[in-house]
C-alpha cells in the first residue's frame, strides 16, 4: 500500500494523480487515516479512487480536467519530491495514452490506479484493506529502502 497507496493505493489512489506518482517514487505517502475516508477501519477501492481523484484535482490547478507538464512539476515541488520533478516528462510520455500532451484522470487511473497494489495488500481477499494489511505492506516496503513517510 505504501506504494499506492501508497497511490495510492494512491487504488486509485495511487490513487490517480501526479502526487500519487510522486509517492511511488519516494515522495510523501498518505497514511491509513487519509485513505480511510469514513473512518471505519478499512480502506475500500472506492475510497482509494476518491482519494486519487481528489489528489488529481489538487494538481489540476486550472481545473480543466487535464494535467500538463507544468502542473505535474508544480505538484511535485509542492510535495517536495525532487525525484518526481525529474521524472515528470517521462511520466507524461508514459501515461498520456492519447498523445495529447496532457494526462487526464482516466489515463492516470488506467496506468496508476493502484488496483494491483490494492489486490496485493488485501491479503485475505475480502475486498478491503485493514490497518493490519496496510501496516504489513508498509513493513515490506521498509525492507526495500527508507522512504520519508516510513520514518514518520
């Protein structure tokens, strides 16, 4: 989850936005409570998608439903993700499936929706991520290297 969601899970989460991509590449990651929107102690796919859509909207500063390279770069700077700033051009090229030079929410969700990560985190396959499952994935991620949010 830490990768998508920690996109965002950002399942969109991952979440579904440039900030989610930043999280995938070492930027700040959402914690369990940010993703568990209704506070019921579990994260659903709908909550992850909603989180991703909200993050996408934050990055879409002109409100036109698309993210430009400038918006991706600005959001990476806002998240203080130097790695993401350097990767914005590559991400745009990779995620922009229609080749129009911008990323729409549907493209982001298609490429980085986090559902694979969600499925990996949902160890008991009950369709939700519990705090324990979230923490277990976070523990696995720590073994791969330190991330800012892992220290918090």
